[in-house]
C-alpha cells in the first residue's frame, strides 16, 4: 500500500526554467510534508517542509504548495540550475502513533540541462 | 556541528554472517530513525529509538533484525544471518524532537552487500 506516490520517475528541464515535481498521498492523517534531495551514494538532504495548516511555504528558489482537498503537493524550483540535478523524494508524517516516522514516495529524478 | 555519522559506509558480508551498522546522531539530537532503501525503491521506515528505548519498530522485519540506542555510544542496527535480500542502503536520521512537525537529518548511509 503506497501511501505517498510520486508518479513521474523522471523530469528533464532546461537551466533557468521552472521545475515542478509532484506528489500525491492517500492518508488524510498526514499533517506534515517534507521534500528531500538525494545525490547518488549520499544520504537525503532536507530541502523544505510544510505543515497541513498552510498551503504554501517558500525558501529561496524552492516553494512547496499543498492542496489538502486533492491530497497533492508540489515542489517548484525557480530558476532551475544544473546543480539541482538529483533524485527528489517527498515524505509525509503524522499517521497513527505520531512518532514522526516518515513515509517516502518512490522519488523523481530531475535532470537540469545547461 | 558535525552531521549524522554512519559507519561503515560500505559493508560486504557473506550469507549467514552478521552485519552491524552504526549511527551517531547530530549533537543535541536524541531521536534516531533507521530507514532502508532497496534498489530502485524509495526509503522505507524501519525503527524509531530514543536513548535506551525502542519507540516504534513497526517497520522492522520480525526476525533477524534488531536495533538499540544505548545511553552512551551510537545507535546500532544489527542483522543476523544475512541473506541476499538484505542487500540495500541503510540510512539513519536524527531529530531534535519527537513526533511530527520536525525535520529529520540523514547520514550518508551504509551500503550492505550480501554475497
């Protein structure tokens, strides 16, 4: 049962343009969402998060949007840079037990072309 | 402030041997989470520990896997009698607080290969 889904395995974008990565979830108990970036042979690096009481959070070039009614969130990167090329994971927490454990999507590989 | 440390970075074990993976959380963090990433998959939660306590082990396989976070020293994930299916990247994360609404910071991972 995949509670967090990233339906696009890969995305290719030109440098300077906007990258939009999408994520859907099924569990309405989730109340906190995070995006992580991962390079090969390294651990995930925290990028940005959003609480379920908000619909937008912005940090520099990164903005996360949350649509609770659609159970959908997206990460916008503007402008995209070649160094942004990596695998991006969305994650959610807040299900039963409230222990903070993260449920991850399968990841989307972003390639930013110079 | 050093990040989350994991060692070894790479571990090769033959079937039937034991694997011990270590994780030192960030300074000031007392909450440790272990995740496993199988090839071509996302990260899957395994276990959540605080000092001397296992809080949530709902993601741990029922047999051969155990975890601890002693009062002194790193957290240890132990896999007994490893099988080929245990080959994966194992990541440890730490956080300042428990529960939701807080970020987890990940270590570089231990890549376990079972031959």
